[in-house]
C-alpha cells in the first residue's frame, strides 16, 4: 500500500496553519518530513502522528478522543475513600481495551472530608466508570458512610 505524501502547503491548509509554522515544525523535529530537492514532503502517517489521529486498516482516519473528568465527593471519611478508591481502580483495570487504558487517580483530603477522582480515557470507558460511580454514590449499600463527625 502506497502512503500519501503531502507538501508543506497542503499540510498548512489541512491544519489551518501558516506555511512558515509547518516549516518550523519540520525544522524543530516536531513533524517528520523528507526533503526532495528543495521541497519537503510529509507522509500521511507523520501528519497523523502530529495531530494524534490514527488510520484503520483501510487507511480511513479514525478520531481518537480522550475525556478528562474530575469527580468531587464531599462528606467522605478515610475508610469510605479507601473503599471507593479500590472499587474505582478495580473497575478501571478490568474489562477495558489494554491499548487504551483508563487512567485514574484518587485523592482524599482528610481535613475537608473530601475525595476527588480524576479519570482520563476514551469516552465510552469513562462514561461506564462515571455510571458506576453514580450508582454507588446514590445507592444505600453501606459502601460510603457519609456521616462524618464535625470537628
């Protein structure tokens, strides 16, 4: 399969950039290019690498989207934060595409009785994890003991 090659002008048009900006990307190594005579040629795969896009087996562009979410939960003691963190991390590490794993970080502020869960991943997996969180937070299952003593 022959790969498409683009001129600097074509890349600038596709990206909505000035030609000088594209040349600067090439000179700095941010965009790979081949010099043919006095002109640069950019392979489609190198352009995709710059923009973060990928192509499927037919050569069609597939949009790679990533979602970042921060969930803040008030009224959470240390024990409940540990239980919730274990649940979220276990869910994030099972049943998802190993090539695009969910990245999750949990932080508990003991002084404010507040927990934050930071989630980075593809939209479908992130939505699934957020649905799980919603179900756990709105259920009366004892996972979260929200009665926090006031100091």
